[in-house]
């Protein structure tokens, strides 16, 4: 017995969803029984009419051949009930119009009677075989759909738990930083919390931008990261623009690039605009078939290499992630602004 809501079987609901025969597709417009009947009668009438037209050439040869074909087609298109109707209708039409004497249900000899019985039995076996086959196919589709639904639910649950874990760890770091009396420790913990938030934002952007388990639409992911930065840490007076070409990148590369872009944009927000106004641009283009170039630029104050020779933690993180992606990075800075250019392989 089913225990679904309202007494309905979940398996039965799946069967109704995945039924692909014509009566089911038209069920909202035409009653199913009517569609099944029309499919059977139209197919059978058309094929028996062809057999009648071919009678001058075929004579008494294979009088029930078109009835066989009609039964199979009706069962495949309209289901087994449509095939059963075609079986009866086709035999009657062939008996009346094709089997001599034409235009009568009389039987001239026992041979025609045996032929009619064999045809009826054969078509009945065909209908039963197709019905069993369709039931097994449908059962397999139900099971596959059930497994896909289960896997989808499991993935959503894992995503939900992962997001919660990110939030918990971020909250713990922030709480511990606020409780610390040491200014350096407090700043370090808060920066760690911000970077973890950035990783969480990258992770959130992967799901809607995924092209599958192996590839990610980079433009969608970076666009989402830019939106989150605008809603979050972007100060008033600083604009963030994105120019992103469509491209597919490996999943791991997408994670690395998302973290790099987030780090560079965040760093520009904090240090590039002492006056509190300016523009940051994120650009992604594909060079050739196997290389992507990501640029994060600003029109801020820039810096001199000697003053930033070692770089802070953010700079070292970017360099480490670029190396992890197997890419190369270049920095150009002047009084007109700074451009970070990163080239990574897509394969």
C-alpha cells in the first residue's frame, strides 16, 4: 500500500510523469480512451485500405499482413490498449474486405478460418509482448528517475551543509577576532574570515554556472562573484565593471580563478583609492583554444615595485593560486592605475 500524500503512490506519480505515448501527451486536451481509440482506428483503416488497393496485384496473398503492421504501430504509438483495438478492428476489416468472398464475413473454406485464427493468435501474442516490453521500459525509467531525484536531493543537501559549515567557521573566526585584545590578531582573524567568505562566494557561484561536473561557465561564475562584491564590501564611490567572454574552464581552474579575482578586487577596494572613488574592471578573454587571460585593473593610485617588493598575504595567495593553476601572472602599475594580468591553461 502506498503512503504518499492523499494515498497516491510516488511510483505511480513518476510513471505518469515519464509516460511518453501519444494518449498521455494529449491527456489534458482529449480523454485518453478517445485518443487510444482514434489511434487504433485511423492507423488500422489506413493500412487495410492500402491492402485493399493492392488486392489486384496481391490477390489472396497475405490478407492479414497490414493488420499485423497496424497492430504493432497502434501499440507503439497509443499503448497496448490501442494495439488491442487495432487487433480486433484490423481482423474484422481484413476478413470483410480482403478475405474472399469480399464484402462478407462468410468463410469459403476451413483454410481461411484457420488463417484467421492464426492471425488473431499471432497478433494477440504481439500485443502482449509489446505490453510487457513497455511495462519493463517504463519501470526502468521510473527507477532511473527515482535515482536521479535521490542524487539531486543528496547533492542539494550536501551543498546546504557545506554552506552552513562555511558560515559557522566564518562566524567563529569573526567572533574570536572581535574578542581578541591584540589588534594584529584581530585584523588577521578578520582577514581570514573575509577570505573564507570569498571562498564561500566562489563555491556558491559554481552551482548555477556549472556545465556539468567537469566544466564551469567562467563568465557566469565571475559575474556572480562581482555581484556579491557589489552587494557586500564595495564602498560607495567605487564602481565595479565586468567584461567577460563566454568560455568553459575545468572545475578546479574555475575555483582558483574565482578566488584570485575576489582577492584582487578586494585588495583594490581597500588600497587603490585613498580618495574613495574610482573604477575596478574585471576582464576575461579566451586566447586561442586552450588559454584564458583574466585582467583585474583599476584607475587608482598605483604603487612602485620597490615599495611593494615582498607583497602582503593577499599577493602571496594570488601567486600561489596562479602557480597551482599552472598559469603566469604579470603586474603593471603606474600613477594611472594597476593592471593584474593572469594567463592560465584551460585544459
